[in-house]
């Protein structure tokens, strides 16, 4: 069994780190009852984790320096996308 979602682009086997999709392979995500593979998740290690943390730390001052009125449209866009794709995200 695999997850059937309307927009296949929503399911990635990579992580977004510092402006780029990163991944060196994937691991199976299985339903433990029947043992079926539902999807595949990125297989990342220490290097990728450290890169993600460093990118987040580097981005923080710029984000923190924005006014709430400047951050609000970005957060609203994320909310709108989650609501639009809530069925796929809830699987």
C-alpha cells in the first residue's frame, strides 16, 4: 500500500536545507500491522542535521528582525497551503 495523494509533489524523499533539496537516499516508512510500505523518508545523517541547524541559526536574525506585519503574510501563506492540502497531510 502507498499513500495516494492528489499532488505527488507534496511527498518528497529529501529535506529542504539552506535553500536546496538535500538527500542521499531514503528509508521505508511502514505500517506495522500489515508491514506494508506507506512512503519513503529521507535518510539523513549528522552532517545534514548540522547543516540544517546552521542554516536555521543563520536565518534567525533576519526573521527576528522583521515586523509582525512582515512575517504575517509568510505565515498566512503556510497556513493556506496546509488547509488546502489537509487531506494529504493527515494521512
